């Protein structure tokens, strides 16, 4: 069974469209994340979310919004897509430990390759 | 999270040990040292982490310097499947457990020669 899954695997769309990427984890984790990996392969955190708080990377445009229908899902909605949004988006999850964030292990999904034309 | 420095790339031969260095001279007392790797066209994968003592698991070993300003990830017998980008990341263990993401640097691109 896949621990962290994402759909779709590939997404090709036109500029200006609105799209969503789904993420599900079956690990029983309480925290989920979205990362963006650009064409230069830099991985950057976009959002992290647990049932207490949403932390947003200040560099993320407000066209991006995470939505969590339940603890096992954190979907990424993107409005008015732009060429620069083309990237690979990774979902991840983790479980809080007694040592705070320091001892947490994050599990990543396989990625969604978004191409905006 | 504190910053780490790694070589851009390293090359090794198959079935030989590989030592991947990481410098973190500004590490704080509550920072854990984590290693992740990313195989081609896949998501990042957890490898190992530690705080002060050396650590071993089925994938690798982590050797932490006594002053904690550097660490080394050791792959005991590299295979072609170990070719990946390896990231050394510090995580603060003293910040109360709130949600927050990993800060990835450029990592070390490990090339394995057959």
C-alpha cells in the first residue's frame, strides 16, 4: 500500500485555469505538507498543516491554497495558473514526536508534474 | 532551521563505502541532524537522523562529530540504486512540535560508477 499518494501524476493545463492536486496519506499522521520543486531542482516548503495550525511560506502567492477535508487528506488548489507555476509538487506527512519537530520523519509522495502552457 | 553546507557532487564506485560530509557550524544544542535522499524522478526519502550519538539503520550510518559542527553519512556498500541527491538538514527539536516544513539545500549529487 502506498503511504503517501498524489493524483494526478501529470497535469498539463493552460494559463489562467484553476486546478487541484489531491494528496492522501494512510499512515495516521497528524501533519501534512506541500513542497514545490522547480526546474533547477530546488525544493521549497509551501505549506504545513495540522489540526491546530496552517503555516504558509510567505513567498507562496495567495493563488495557492491548501484544503484539508480530513486528517488523511491535504489537497492543493491553484487559481489562475501562470507559466511560472510549472514544477513538481510533492505532498508529505509526518507525526509529532516527543522531541518536537526535531525527531519527526517526513514521508513524501511521488510528486505531481505540473506543466502550464 | 540552521544552515548546512555540502559538496555539490561526489563520485564513488559500486560496492565501495561512501562518506558524504555535511558542515553545520552554527548548529544549536536542540538541532537534530537529518539526512534525506531523492532518487531520480521520485520524492525525497528519509535516510537517517541523530542528535549527538552516532546512529545506524538498515540504510546507512550517521557519524556526528564531537562538537556537532559536522556529520558524515556513510553508505557501507554503495549500489547503483544509491545514486541520488543527498540532503543534510537540521531540525530544531526545541520548538514545541508545531507544523513546519523541511528546509532543503542544494544537497550532494552522488554518482555511482559500475
